[in-house]
C-alpha cells in the first residue's frame, strides 16, 4: 500500500520538464529555504556527443614512460601537479586542484555508436523506445539523496537531425535522463523555454503569471474532487483515493514553497541577453551559454541540487564557433574527419571541447564565488561536476573507453582529486566500467547499492568480476 | 491448517485479554525456560506475556516455540540470524518486526521448514494467536495486504480450491482497478475520437506528447492486478499528458471552425492533430469573442466528460467545473477557459481507473452486482483494450446486463466478433524485419504471454560470437533475435488459441513451431517451384564462369520469372545477380533441400536465427557476394531445408517451454538458468511457491572452468538451508540443460573459459571452440498428485510430456487465467468459479474461450462486496 510518505519518495524523483510544475515537495528542502538542515551535495552531469577521444585528454607534459603506458593502456595514476593540461582544457587551469582526468572506464553495457539515448547515464542499452528505459538514470538516483524543490533539472542542446532528432529544439522534449523504468525525463531545449518554465513563479510577464494562477486553480479543483471521492470510500479504496489526493496536494504545497522562495529565486534569476531569448538569432554557443547560466542559477538558488546538461549531441547543429562563425558545423561530418573553414576535424573537435570547458569553468567559478548556505566555505566545496561523452571513446564508439573529466569540491569523499587516473583496460583483471563508477558515486554519497548498471556480457563471459564500486576511490 | 484467503483466516487473530492468572503463569514459564536455557531464558519469559495475552496462550506458545523453533533460532543456532531466546535485547521496533516476520512465516507455512517436525494445525493456530497478541492490527493488515499481490497467489490452498468443499458465494471486493497501458492508450484515442486508420496508426507509433504513466512489472505471471494505485509519479506524468492532450483538442477544434482565424501549432515539429475534430460545444465557445453563456459552459463540460469518461457530468460536478471555468474566465480568454476545464477532467483519477463498485441492492450475502454500465466496461476490458462497443452500451442502457444469461450473450457475441478488438499483439515488436501478429483478440494472447513470460527474452543480452554471430541483440530499429523469437512464440500461441482445442496441452506439448514464416504456403510454393525450374534449366550452363554469356542467352526467359529480380543499374549488372541466385540455388536445390522463399540479399533481410531452434542455419548475403572468399569447407555447408508450410514439427522440442523465446527469457546473459526455469514450473504449473531468496544468501554459482554449470548449481544449492527451496526448483529446472542459453539443443556443454579453448576464431567467420563435457538432463517431477506422472524424468521433453497430461497443471493454468480476468488473486470463496472454469475447459475439449465465458459469467466476475477497513 502506498502512503503519503511513499508518494513523497516517488514524487521526489519526478522532476522533469513540464509547464505545470509538478515537483517536489520540500520534505527536505535546502537549508537556505527550509531554514535549517544539512548542506546538500550538488551534482552536475555535462555530456557531449561524437565521442571524447581519450588521447586528447592526456597532459602533454607527461614523460615518455607515461606516454608509453598511455599508449599501451596500462593502468597508472599520476598527480596532476606540475603537469600542463591539454590546450582545450586551458579554461580549467584555475581549478587544477579539484580536477581529475579519469580514463579507462568502459561502457559496453551501453548502446554505443552514433547515439546512445539514456545509456550513458543509465549504464544500459537504451534506444529511442521508451520501453528501453530500464531504470532511473544515475543523476536521478543521486537526486534522491539530496532532495530539492525541483529535484532535478535537465537542459539540452537537442539534436535536430542525424537520426536522433528531437523535432523542436526550442521546446521541452524527452531528454537523456530517466526518472524510472520507462519514464523518460524532459529537458529544456532553449534558454527561452527554460526561463519561462523554471522561473514563472517569479515572472514579471503578465501572461505567465496568469497561466501560473490558472494552473493552480486546476490543481485545486482536482484536489477537492478527489478528496470528495476518497471520503466516500472505505478501506483500501479509501487509501488509494487519498493517495492521489495527497499527491495533488503535495504539488500545491510544493508550488507554495516555491512561491515562498521567490526572493531568493529573484536574487539569482539569470539575466540573459535578448539574443539568447530570440530563437532566430540564437547560435549554438549562445544556447549553451544561456542554458549554462540558467543551470547555475537553479543550483545557486537551491531550486535543484542535480542538473544534467547535454551540451551537444551528434545531431546538434553547431553555429557560432570561434573562427567558424559563418559555418554551420555538422558534428557527424567532423566524426568522419571533414574540415570546415580551413580547420581540420581534430582542430574543430578541440574548439568544441574548449567551448565546453569554458562552460564548465563558468559553472565552477560561480559556485566557488558563492558562499555555501551554512556559511562554511563555498558552494563548489559540496559539488561534483562531470564532463563526459554520451557514447564513449569516438564517433563510431564501441564502448571500450568512456573518459570522464571530474571536478569535485573539497568536501567530496571521493579520493580522486588532482589525479590523472588510467584504470586497467577492458578485459584485464581490475578493469572498471561505467557501472562501477556510478556505483562508486552512489556509495560515496549514501546509496549502498551493490551495483548500478547492466552487466557487460563480454566481461561476464570470462567471469571477470564487474560489480561494486571502485574501492580505491572510496579508500 | 490451510492457507486460506485473508478474510477466512484473519479472524482467528483475536486479541486476548490477560487475567490475573498471568502473574502466576509467568513464574511457571520462567521456571521451564530457566531450566532449559539458563540465565538467558528469564528475559524471554517476560516477553511471552503481554497485557493482551491470555496466559494459557502464552504457556502454549512457549512450549511450541521450545519444541519447534528454538533448536534453529536459539542459543545453539541462529539460522537467518534469528533467535527467540534474547528478545529482551531487541528494541521495541525490532521486537515487533521479528514477531511480525515470524507470524508471516508461520501463517504461510514456511516455518518450520518442511524437513523439520511440523506442528499440528491446532498448534499452528495457537502460535498465531500468541503472535497476534503481541502485535497490533497493522501486522494483520500487512499480512492481508500481501495476500493481494501476485507473488502470494499460490498461498491459497490448491486442493481446497478444487475439491468442492468450499461452497461460499463468490465475489470480488469493490474496487477501482488501474487501467493497463493499452487501455490508457485507447482512452486517449477516444478523447480524440480517432477511428480506423488514424487509430491503427497511433497504436503503432503512439502519441508524440503522451507518455504512458503505467509500466507493467516485468516478471512472468499475470501482472495487471487491481493492487496498483495512482501516486505522485503518475500524476506528474499525467500533468504533462493532460496539457498536451487538451492543447491538441483545442488546436484541432480551432482548425475546424468555419472561417476561423489561421492557427499554427505551438510546436511546428509536432503538427499532428485529430482530423475532423469538431465538438460543437467547444466550437461554440472558441468561435465567439464574448464570454460564453452558462449553457455553453455546461455543454462543454458534458462534452469533455463524454470524450474522457464516457458519461455526463453529475450536477455536483457541473457546479465545480462551472466554478473553475468562471474563475479562469476572470483572468483568461475563452480558449484558456476551455483548456483548463479539459485539463482538469483529464486529471480526474476516474480517467485512469476502471470503476467496479457494484450498484443496487445487496443480496443476502452482502454482494451487489456490477451496475450495467460497470458490467459493460468490465466485459469489454476483459476481452480487449477498448471500451464497450455500441451494442454492449445499448445492452447496459436497456437493462440487458443483469443476469448470467445477459453476460453470456454479450461475452459470446464479442468473442465471436472477429473485428472489434482486432489488432497486433505487441506493436513494440514491429521493426525492420518483423511485424507483430494480428489477431481478433490480442488480449487472449497477452494472457499466455504474461503466463509464460517469454517476452522477457528482450531483456536478455547475449554475446553474438557465442552463437556464430547469428544472434542479434536488440538495438535501434530492431528488437533483434529476441524480438524475432518472441514474435514466433506469439504466432504459435495465436495459432493454438485460434484453433481453440486442447489449448493448454498443445501449448505445453505440441511440437509445432513457426520459424521465419515468410509468406503464406501457397505463395512460398509458387516462388520455390519457379526457382527450381530456373535452377534445372540453368544448372548445367557455365553460369559461374561465364555468367554474362549465360545471362544474355536466357535473359528473356529470366525476365518472364516474377520471382527472379535481376538489378540492372549503375552498380549492379543482371548477370551478377543471376549468379547470386544460382549460388543460392546450388546451396539448396543442388543439395535436394528447399530454400527460404526470399533471397538473403533482399533489402532488410535479417533471418539468421534458425539455429536457436536447433535447425541448420540460413545463409547470409555475404556468402554469395563473397563467394570466392568462402572456403571449400564452408561451400559444402548444409543449410536449413526450409518448411514452406508452417507451423511445422521440430524434433526433440515440445511447446513453449522448449521455445527459444522462453528459454532465452529464462536464462542469464551468458548461461542457462535452471533455477529460474524450475521456479517457473513449480509456481506456474504446479501451483507451488518458493519464497524469495533470503537476503542473507549470496546466490552465486561458483566458478570452475572444468565442471558443467549443472554440477556447480547442484553444489551450491545442496547446503541444507538452500536445499529446502531448491528441492522444488532444481529437479524440474535441470532437465532444461538439454538446451543452451540461446535455446539450441545440445548433448555437450561447451566449457567457455580460456583454459578450455581448443580453437580460436576470428569472431566474424570463425568462432572459438572449447572442450566440452556431456550434459545431464535428468530430473524428477513431484507435486502433480498423480503417481503415474510423478517420478524421475529423463529430460525436459519427458518432463513436458508429463506436465501436459496433469490435471493439477491444468488447474494451475486455470488459476492464472482467473487472475488475469479478475485482476486479483483467487480466494477460497472463488472455489466454485475455478471449478466451473475447469469443467468448462474439459467439457469443451480444451477450449480457452469456454474458460473465458465461464469466468466472465461467474459470481466472482459479476458481484462486488464492499469490504470495510
């Protein structure tokens, strides 16, 4: 029998996009909002399309010995102190002490190749069918541990073509995260729609205010009618009806709480250039920057503690890249080594990734500049940011590698800081998968799950143990 | 003691008030325990008597625990980390939890274990009474609640259900039953008044903006129970759904307004809308600039109630929805007024529930019959996913749904209707190389899909190299080999259902299968006959070495053959295609076998999985394109002698339990799963129950590259604690070791480990070969209640033969059919319903439709009883 408490548990997972914001519920609102409580940890997942080539992440200052190890994919770990970062990572230079470059994870339990849908966050083979969503993705699992009003926010520079089109890249569409089995999450595709939906409770726009008010009236009617039904029933049926009524009520309560947060939300409301709001003039880089700004605001204001940001996907058309301002770059063609505007494909890959690093730098810097809600340290101290590919090691990936760039604040329990880590390669004893990495994150932050993610049948074949966390990261 | 349904057995858990005798008896009990267990026992005793315990009950309980429990859960042993000799060390919460778990175990007959001395029924009742006295109502409620869930269905005593002793009047508790994912989709289509091809199209691809809020659990067995309830997750999904649906209703209506303003979709990429959607009441409001009249608002409310809930709004509902519309009208325009009302109706829980409370006067047993309207929906949703057809609605309106004869008339009529519910069994299977089976009553097939659980094959991923690269995992655009074999299992299930004779026996024991089933036999014969003629005519020409010359000579002849398609374009020369055909023919006609009636180089060809049936392979296109690269050895390869007439017999295979879909569904990614297979047979066919694996058990099969999987499973499950459950599973699961985890027949098990590698393959054309050990497919059957059937079995085929002959097995399937059509577990009071359904099956020569008619005209289906707290 579900109870109101169970509803709170399930509803807390339910933060997706939608114009009538259903989301939690403030049972464990952030301290800044609820007045007291523990400081949350924030998680940001930033993933990109077209693969992330492992060799591009190797510090150029590595010795020949290290380079040989790297070439042979031998396991090793090196302190990043004293090493220079690859050029495209230059924006992260100031965050050196929080940085980890994690190499050697595999993701063969995922769909690989061009598109991977919920695979990279769910660690299972997913496709465009909702039925392929096996369980909640790791970001939603982490969101359970650190409840917040919106619980989880997803933003995406949607693909408009290339076999994985979302149709309307300006709107709210199925994203790359999942709330639960067969439950896709929804992501905001443009700064405009994200602003409208996330900040409508504090909107100065009259029409938005009216819509918000009308939606409230609808929910109040539904709540009232369902309560009448519940009162007419007995036993189990009474409880069933009450559960639905409570669900509706909880959303009303949640909305009221958000209204109570209006001061703090207003304080952090993003101030975006007009060009970011007008889809006719919005370049891909502007879109990324606008969505990044919105994400930063929602984290700082406490609207959410977990955000997932698809900075691009293989089918995302790129406009506005430095030195290629007049070009519309097709990532698929980059994957097939086509150059644009006099730049070859690797150089364009670097440019794209450099832009991503700018976004990460902005996010980290802003969190570092914001005092933590309990006044101890800054917000980044309690934040983990991950940048990784949605499909593994290259354009036509097979999942043998899944590089991660991790930036974790000082209070992280993960023992990975300031390191370049190459794990044993696929098929070798001690090899670790995407599932092990996500299990590590979950275990480190309080979810004792034995293993998150599907099994890799190739590793399974020879009985190579592949469950559990990466112990050395938790030591 | 029997494991009856909750209502019959909950009452004995009465609270008993302790008397003054308590203090005297406490001392006595303390003495007994102190003598047996020394110092530790004193702490037990005070806990044996609570404020609500009859002292006599306490003494009895003390003896019983001493006799039946303490040896394993006391100072010497603490199996499952449970002990009853240190209750005083527990927190009050842990204490209640322990006694609650103990009560459940005793109630379900799980404790004491089968191989330990058993208490009498009377002693068991005494122990339960004592446990109850220490627990509040919540524990009883918890137990009663559990009995509603699928996993606990078999706790109801099978013999009591079928021996006729129980004469209680049957009923189903008054309820709201969540709609299935399929019914939900139909209801949304009803909102848009979709018909014909528009409806079919949506069934195939779904709505762009609607996410089905319901997910069926994935385990095998009946899954659509009335235990589900709307919660926060559903609401969140429905809020987005309702917004999209209401938006499309309004958009489509605006498009239909004569001379209305030009309208654009909110999302230009999502431009679907229901055609010819013209609810007049909506048009009236949207086509005027002034405020709508009350009559117009009322008409709109009734319209939305009709589209969404198939009824008019009540007066009370009218009042509140009018209030909403007026209130929205104060701040919004007419479109907002209508949109918000439509949204609010879509968010009513009634849209997502099936309502079955009964109507009218209660009979002498406290039951009320379904109201005619409820009955119409219940009947229709039992037979399909759509709501009632016109005739059924009419019968309800005219008072012709009030007797068993009325129900029978309508059920038989709808079962005979070939079209109303016609549709695909599972549109998810549609892909580039397969289309789901179309049948008149897909929901009947769905029962057997649930029951057997073979659709779970799609959740299993295999390493294709282990099956010569011929296994395709599900991926984008295809459900792969699992989808193909699931579809083929659907075909044979549908075939037996449509023939409707000895359905259970055939599903278990028939050796007929569909494999590929590319086209109707007639068409297949015509194609193959024409090909054979071409082969005979050209086989002695130099078609391989001088193909151009041969083609030129026979071009006109070849062009006259419709089954031969020779491409002639920039890339392909006809003589090259002719050569492909001849190579293909040589592989088949040249060896006296029949080819598939399609060629492997046909676009979208994905027929590679015949091997999972133990059949020879079918060729790939690469073989003919790269003929020169094919080794001499491979050129002589034998392919499958294709069966043009399907279904056809496959030797050494019987029914669904040896169908690759079932075998894959009940396997691991890399290994077979004899335990899962055995558990399925024990629970689904033998009406038995196996408790969930205790969390204290590390259920890992040990690695050992030099032993068979069977050996290792037997070893790890032979420990006494494991054996008590595995004795029910292993003997009926291990015989299936005659099939590997892909479903292929085998007599030897390849020991797939680097230590045993004999030959390394390249993973594309050649594959690893490992040393083998012979498999042992023997096992034993028990629990059919028929001495002629119980006993040792030599393999899975022997086992299946016996199961198919068992009355007990037949009755077990009837129980599951009951659950499917009633949406709940059977209770003892359903005994007559089950007996009648079983008789109907036997008397009709094994007609499943007869079972359906019997169930849908039973008291269990027709009557509801309001159960209070």
